[in-house]
C-alpha cells in the first residue's frame, strides 16, 4: 500500500499542470468565436438570437411504412436508359 502512495503527490502535480495547460491552447479559438458572435449580435441586433415562436408546432402526418412498401412504383423495376 505504501508503494502506491509513494509517488502520488508528484504525479498529481504533473497531471494537474498538464491538464491545466491543455486548455490554454484553445483560448485564442474561444476568444475569436466569442468576438465573432458578439459582433454579429451587435450588428444584427436581437433578431440574431432566435426566440421560440408562440405558435404551436404540429408533428408531420403519420404515414404507415408498410403502405409505402406496397406502392407499385417501389416494386416496379427502373427502365434502363442506355
């Protein structure tokens, strides 16, 4: 048990420093993305952010898949052009 704990603190420090510095590489990308969307929001105004409309959305009409499989145009072979 003592052998497992012996190098725990140095390994934990190394893992935390590696994990902490990993995200530093992405800060320029994050800042560019935030700046881009902020500029779009300032240019286009509140209409840039889509708010959900209050009209109810109805689901599409249900079509039985077996009825579609029975249609003639599916079972009929396609004529060759050449």
